[in-house]
């Protein structure tokens, strides 16, 4: 996989008194997904972004701060608001459709109607195609009361995903929360390999072995919640006292390099681990700060210090949703 940069535009000032958002966008490396599609290595996550804020936050992130990748999902219940923001951005000429990368995901209850689910996401987003359509979880729908398992096999679901790709409804298809065992099973029958795998990775859950396997397979890793949970509706009692942003190692590196703790962590993700990241953010200061992670390098020893912080601390052990059982995951 290759990483490329988008050419930077001339520097101008926007209403926030910062350099042109096009200039910021030009600093973000592009990572080649399996299959050749290029994806920005830094984008904007939208999980837990409230519906009343989503449209304006996404609009500002793209227009004023140069974000060119938005990650959403049917389950987040904010695709419609993102679609409104995109419509404004396109109609005002802020960005062209081909200049922004939009990811959405297939939820568990849609495994038997993949094409229809994708088309409904496109309608809500007011788009003709996605840049990536991802299986949100690899497990089937399970009735939490009876434990009855819905009979939609992974093979059938992935074939339907492949059909959507062949029809041009999405430029790539990928997986999320996919354990290594599930991934190897998928690779045993798929015609089109997953373009990437979105899993929980951060300095408290580095997953070195998983990282190495994906590197050997040529499947990029995308780190969701790269700063570990700042707001978790489903807290894991085992790790409730762990707060990455308060870690003394990170605070020391923050002081050494004159950067925030969040910038240290995101820099480690993108520059050292080569992860694609999309932290959720609502404040202008965070949008600007995250775009500035490419302007510095840490020493090899300091990057290794962050990698050695691993505690095998998994914050997203299960999928607690009203309609589904508690389903453990391992990646």
C-alpha cells in the first residue's frame, strides 16, 4: 500500500484566521486501500455526534478546516444530516464529490437486504455512490431473548457486498470489528478482498500481532476511537479508570514536543503505525489541532515508548443495543 499527498493550494485566510482549508487538506497523506482506492489518513468520525449538531459540524470541518473524509453509519442515525451538509458544500462549490471520501456501514439487521440498505444510505446522504461500504460487525443478528440466530451467512452477505461494488454503488467494500479468525475465513471464499478493517486500536490496545498480520495481507487498518473513548454510552467496567489523555508518558512527550496529548497520539497512529484515523470532534480548536499533526516527527525511541504503553485494554468489548444480544468481539 502506498501513501500519497494531495497538492496544496495557495495559502489564504478563512474567517477563523487560519490558513486556507485547501492548504490543510493538502497536508493529509492518502493511503491506498486494497484495490487501489485512495483514502485520506485523517478524517472525521461521527459516532455519537448528535443530530442537531451534525450538519453544521460536518459543514465547518470540510469548509473551514479542510477535512476530506467523513465516516458514518446507518446505526449512527446522522446520515441525513451529513447529506444536508454535503449538499450545501457541493452547491456552494466548496468541494467536488470526487474530492471527498464518504464511508458508511451495513448494520446487523440489514444483512439480508444489503443492496437496499446501501441504496437507503445513499438516499439519506444524497449521493450516487459511496467511497467505502463496510460491514459494521461480522456477526449475524441474534435475538437477545431466544438467542435465535438470523440465517444470513457471512458468505451470502459478502457476495451481496461484492454485487454492490460491481454495480458501482460503492468504490470499495470493507469490514469493521473483524477478528483475525473471521478475516481468514472471509479470505477463503471472497472474490473481492476487503479494502480495510476498522478495529479498536490506541496506545492502550496496540494489537501488534493483528497489525503485523494485516500488513502481510496488504489490508490497511483503520483505528476507530483512536484517542480511546472520551464519551462511551456502553462503558466497560474493566477499564473504566483508564484515561489515555491523562497518561504520564504521553504528557511527558506532549511537553517535550510542544504538542497536545491528542496530537502526540494521532501522530503516532498516522506517522508510525500507518493507521487511518477519524476522531470525532465538534470544537473548532480540535479540528484545527488535529490537522496540524503532520507538522512534526518524534524520535524512534519516543514512538516506541507509545507502542510500549499497551495494556490490552479493550473499551468496546461488546455490542449492547436494545434489539440485539451482547455479542463479544476479539479485534
